[in-house]
């Protein structure tokens, strides 16, 4: 069947059991990614109805900014504050390189979602055997919990700084209020995008104000952006934290899903237009996120490194800003931290839903699956805060982001395999240069992770981990015998 023009289409009813898929056939509800928002936002090309290009661009704008939230979340705060206070502007080049990697990978995710109508989790479940997809799901859940841990702790610290709420209660409040915000999706995905964009704008304004007051050395900052340097092994640890905080694995799953909230033509021309506008959305949003991310490190370098102070706590950074820049600057820091935590927990919870539904092929009530996803983050956060008494928050955030870096290859390799497959992508398959760049990025990240593990836990444990992974791969390749239902499903 030939897709109709989006101008003449009416939005699908939320509980409609069958939808049109990317092949123009009726598709079951369980095949849709994020079903309550799937293809609910009507868009059109600039030539239809005489609409100017910028109106079309506004229709597609949104998913990039939802993803950009992950590039300025509390995990980034931990790595950037640590990097800036210890090494000044020296690690700014890491933020730029990580951001360029993120733009490249996120555009591939958007392309895959538009072309195949499947998110990355669903594609992995289709592409790989059941044991492999289960292993990828577990690794992704670990990454989401690590990321959510940073977000929940960051929000709890912000509530403590602004209102004096104890950290334990701040964690509970954070878990509950994000569920309330996620109810907005029932009134349309655009409402949720508007809330996130407002929070992101508040973060940017707060840091613009603080950077203005701090008066950084812009010459040294420019040198830090363009001249790569790695002072010592500790800098490598922070560098991997920055990498994990910027190129977040669960954001790859998120982006491939939320681009499917747009209802556009499903022929090649419609997909090409959707890819074009989603690429612009991604580049603009993540480009702006780079400046916010870099501003955190620049602020730390201008205020803390200049005075010879190494930041170990978010609370410490807040208190040190008062005598350095004034009470208003400290308040702006706390407000930005709260906005960062709230916006990133929204997108993190959505990513958790997408991953769970895509890998496990299950459908449960939206409020229940979001409650489960929140619980996976709140319980570890409560345990850590109770165990540490809320101490060493920056170190906790950095470690959580290093965990994300360790998980990155297990998301990038499947993404590259799927988007480089002519069978799945057709004429939209990755060109040779994109394949070379993508696999090179994944190889570099893997090599850095191995080096860090080798330096921290020693060659014996690294060899043991490698042996387990190789043994699992060999079993899946030659020992695993799928049941007939698994063979036909995958």
C-alpha cells in the first residue's frame, strides 16, 4: 500500500492494535518502539502545502535535544569538575573529540530508526542469537543503572543545596517527580520535548552567567581544545569518564526510537527527507551541548584550578563558588544541577523502557515499566548514599561514567553491523568511509578501556575477563542450539 501524504493523515489512535510499518504492511502493536508515542507527530516536507523549510525543520526538531540532555547530565559534571580542577583546560580536547564521536554515532542511530522502523534494541534482538541479545541487554541495563545513579545522586545533591533536603529523601523525591513529568507523554510527546528543552535552556543560561563572572583564560581554553595532552594516568581515567559521559550507550538506543515519533512518508523520498532533517537536529543540538559541557570544565579550571583546589564533592564546588563568584553564582550552579538531573532522568527512564521492551519483547503497563526502571536506579543510589554518607560524590560520578565507557563497544559494534548491512538498510547503508570511521572509533574506545583495566586491576583479571568473553562467544557460535521458535523469531 502506498503511504498517504502526511498532510492528509490523521494521528493514529493511541490504543490502535495495528499500525502501518515501514514496508507498508499492517504491523502488530508489540513491534512498535515506544508505542504510546509512535508516529504521533505529523510532519511534512517543505514542498508540500507550500511550507517553508524552517517550518519543516521545526517539525523534526526535538529528538536531538532529548538526546543532548545526556551530554550535560550530572555524570558530565563529575568528570568535568574533576578534570578542570585537577588539570585546568588540558582536557577540553577530550570533550570536543567525544562530542564529534557522539554526533557521528547519533546520526547513524537516527538513520537506522528512520529507515528500518526499529530501534537499536529491537534490531539487536532480531540480528543476534538469543544468548547474545540477552548478554547485550544485561550490559545495557548495567550502563543505564550507572548513568541513572549519577543522575539521581546529582538531583538529590541539588535539592540538598537549594532546600536543605537530606540526600536520602532527595533520592526518593527525584524518583517520584520524574514519574510525574513522564505523565506528560500521555498528552503528546511534544509536551515532554518542551519540558526537556526548557530545562536544557535553564542549564545553559546558568552556566553562561557563571562563566561571565569567572572570567576564564580564553587563550588557554582555546589551546586546550586544539592541542591534545594527557598529563598522567589519572588524566586517562578522567578522560575515559568524559568519554563515557558524552558518548552514552543508552542514548544510542534512545535516539533510534524517538525519531520514530514523527509521522512522515515511508517511501524512499520521505525517509531521505527525515534523515536530512534529523541529521540537522542532531548536529545543532549536540553542538550546543558541547558548549554547555565544556563550560563546566572551563568554570572548574577558571575558579578551582586557578586557586589550586581539587574538587571532591559537588557540595564543595557549590560552597567554593560563594566566596569566589558570589552567592548568586552558587545558586545558579545548584539550579543548573537540579535541571540537569531532572532532564536526564526523564530521558534515562525512557531509554530504560525502550531497552527492556526491545530486547525482551515484552509489553507491560507504562507506569509499571517506568516504576521498574526508576527502581533500578533509586535502589543502588540509596545504597551508595547510605554506605558513603554522601561523601566523594565527584569520584562516584566519575566511576559511574567510566562504567559507561566500558559498555560503549557493546552498543557501537551492533550499531555499526546493522547500519552497514545492505540487507537491512537498503540504499541507505553506511558508505565505506562511515564504516571505517565507526569501527575505528569503537576500536580506539575498546583499546583505551583495556589499557585502563590493565593499569588498574592487572593483567591476570584482564586475561580472565577476556577468556570468559571468548568462551561465551565460542559457545554461542558452535555450542548453542536454538529452539525452533527462537530460530524463526531471530
